[in-house]
């Protein structure tokens, strides 16, 4: 099997920043016949926060099927693989006839509609998530504060659980500087089944500083997390859309890991009610290669 991969950095225009993503595909742009266990083994070998496999190609309708894996599990939806894959697909030779491409990604959580463009070794993509974020519950902040190593008084309100394809526990902190003080919760600890997004408003207007701990996916901390950003849109909409119909929000993440990232949300709604959300970001290619060996199947 002529199995290739490209590594791109997502939510940045600078190589070796943002969140790296491996895109695995067949050299002839044919459907992949890899079993689930083989994909999981390859993702574990790459050891990035996510590896995405382009399992089916339909150039006529510009629809592509993706499967997304962390080193330990498969995800139904993830923002940084979707943004990275959409931008990279826009740069394939058969899609260069226009500067901006409409691309549909079929993921386990549903259809992810994207627009993307690619020039030379860099690009940009915008996606509409498979669903609007919905709140599914709240948690008291005491346990969370203890695991993060900050006083309960540093938390603003309850911990709210929001999902736009992946459930995320959203934790608001009282100031951006507080993010640097957080200790990363332990994998397998009391919060080990959570996807934890800690955020604070600022430093500027329509800016948010965030750190994300995708513990449920077996990752202690992530430098840029699109699914968490889209889920967070539900949490911040009442404030961001209170007196206006739309807001452009920049989320700064990854600085604590030395991989600064900027995720951009476009919120649409009225009177604090979210009616639509888009996520966008920049992408830059950093490497490409060929798999010399493929693990055995399930």
C-alpha cells in the first residue's frame, strides 16, 4: 500500500507553532482500506494530539470522509483536524481552479462544511460544526479548583458542560493571568474522564485566553483545540452577543506549551442567544513522508 502522510501546523501561520496534525492518505487518492486497529496503531506511532485519515475521496462533489484518532482513541469530531485537512485538501492539484474551495468533511459526528484555500505551503480554512453547541449540565467548582491548584474564588460561576460534537467542561477564570498558574490535571485522576477548557476573557476586547486539557482522550494538554473552542461558543454567547448580533472572537491558546495558537470564532445571534457559529484558522505545512511499514489489521 502506497501510504503517505503530510504534517501541518494548525491555528498558526508559523511553522513549529500551533497544533501539529498528521494527514494520512493513499498515494493515488483512493479510498483507504485500513482497519480501525491499523489506524489507531499509526496514530499511536505519530504520537501527535490527532492524526486524521482521509478514507474516501469524491472530487466531483468535493466531499471527503475523515476518521480522527488521538494516540489512544477515535474522536467523532475535532476542530484542528478538520481545519487542517480542509486547508490541505484545497491545495490538491485537482482543486486549484479557484482561490476558495467549498469542502464537505464527513466525520462520525456528522457533516462538517468548510471553505478553504491553499497557496504554496500554507492555507486557511473555516468550518461550520456538525451541530450548534448545547449545554448538557453543570458541575460545582470545588473539585476542579483543587485539581487545577487555584482557589475556588478564582472560578467564575459553575463549570458548564457544552458540546458541538464533543462534550467539553468549560471553566471560567477571573483573569487571563490566572491561566499561567494552573497545574495540569493528572491523566487518570478525578477529572480523567473530562475534556476541560479553562478560559478567561482578555487580554483585549473580544479576546479569550485558554488552556485545554483533553484528559478523556488521553492527552494532558493540547496547544489548540477546535472542538473545545466551538463548544465554548455556547458558554460565551450570552456575554458576547448581549448587545449585538455578531462577534469575532480570538482565542489564544498554547502559549504555556511553547506552541502559540490563535483560533477564531464568528458568533451570530441576538439578545445573547447563539444562532450560528464558525471556526477558522491558518495552516502551514511542515513535513511529508511515506509509511514504509503498515501494522497488521485487527
